[in-house]
C-alpha cells in the first residue's frame, strides 16, 4: 500500500475526486463508488490530511 500512497495525487472537484496516478493515468472517482473498504479508508484519511 505504501507504493500506492507514494504515487497518487488528489484533486477535488465538487463531489468528484480525481486521483492522478503517475503522470499519465487519471482516475475519476467518488468516495461512495469505492467498494474496497480498506482503500476507501486510506483515501479518505489521506485526503483529510491535505
């Protein structure tokens, strides 16, 4: 999970969340759409710290 945390950046746009992973890949997600509870917790915790 640490590698993942080192590679992504959050950009908040309203209720949508753009997660940019490395320079080329961009995933648009909403916290509600993330099914993996552990990943969701990690993302919410990390986002709260920014």
